[in-house]
């Protein structure tokens, strides 16, 4: 015969309760892991969009830098300096004559009429003659 054991067998209700708790804990762990995965996927998509925006800005700024370099090189050339000196600096080469047009300072004002002319007929007589002829 077998000696009696001190522990009693686990009732079936207790076993199913443990299974439910384990399943619920597994579902909670799955949801937490899935939520973290979803957050990381969303963050990666946001970073890709930001990378495209910054890439476009870098491309635009590289083109602008190239244009500025060309302008600086052109501005430092001897021809650009000579053009500026003649147009804005009012400088001439030996043997050339500088001609600067000068705008008139003032014009003669037209005389303003001071009042009615002394020998002119009144307005009603001018209209009368115009409408019905001279009397």
C-alpha cells in the first residue's frame, strides 16, 4: 500500500482558474509588446518622412551654395570689377572722358490765373450766345 500524502490533489476549479490567469497575462503581455512594436513602426515612418524633407532641403541648399559660389567667382573677376567701376564707381580708364548727364534743377512754373478777366462777359451771356446765337 501507498502511504498517504500530506498534500491533497488540486481540485479542477483551481486548475482552470490558473489557466485563465495565465491566458490573461499572456494576452496582456502580447498587447504590450504589440503596442510597443506599433509605436516603433510609427516612429520609423515619421523619421523617414523627416529624412525626405531634410534631404530636399539639403539638395536645395547645395544648389544655392553652387549658385552663390558662381556669383562670388564672377564678382571677383577683373571684368566684373571694371564693369562696376565704370557704372557705379564713376571711374574711367586713361584716355576716356566721363560724361554725367545732369537733370534740370527746376522748371519755369506756369502763371496761375488770378481771377476772372476784366473784359470777359458774364457766364450767362456766353451760354446765351452759344445756345441761341448773338443778339
